[in-house]
C-alpha cells in the first residue's frame, strides 16, 4: 500500500519564474530545523536521490521599520528590521550575524540592470518583541522604511 504524502507547494517566485517549472515536483520533505517556530522561509525546490523534494531555504523576509533613535536624535548608521515570524528576543538570537539584502530598482540601468542591492548584517536584537538592529555598507535611504528586505540564512553555525 502506497502512503500519501503532501505535494510540493507552489513556488514563491510565481509561475513565470526560472525557479518554477510549472509542474509539481513531487512529495515534499520539510526541514524541521528551520520551520520550528512558524517562520516563513522562501527557497528553491529540488528533488533528492530518494525522490523527495527538499526546499533549499534561501532567505526569510523582513521589513525595515526605521533607524535606531533616541528622543530627539536618530542614528542613521543602524537600521531596525522586523523579521517575519520572529516574536521575541530568544528567536532573534538565531539571526545574529546573518546577511541582509535590501533590493531596490533605480531609474538608470548599469550593465543592463536597474536592480541594485545594499548589503548589511544583523548586529544585535532590539527590544523584547523580536526586532533586530542591522548595519548596512551604505546607510539605508529613508524611502526604504516599510519596504521588505531579505535576511539570508548564512553564515550558519548549524
């Protein structure tokens, strides 16, 4: 008797993307290490030697909420990011040292692409509700407030 296994979810990149083949890849085997606390992690599906589809997790979503600030002054060299699925200080500890990418489009194309990236990293937690502080190579513009960032799952110590 054959067991019924859950099917692979649709690609988060959409049906027209290079990562989605349009056809379902087959049964999935979810990595328990990453998805323990209800966090949403986006990645690419692949089929392993046993025929199971495994997600190669690439990044978690986050949102820029502003700069670190006091009552009167704001410190533009440190940005505050709320990571999706992180609700307390203990869950934020996993993301310390991870790389962050702020992806945006500019008006002028360089080498045929209008897409630009500002890289940074998570430096420490901020408060008790899972917010993290991050430093970027260039200070983020104020227009990035409310926009999404990608919190890469590397470098990893697992």
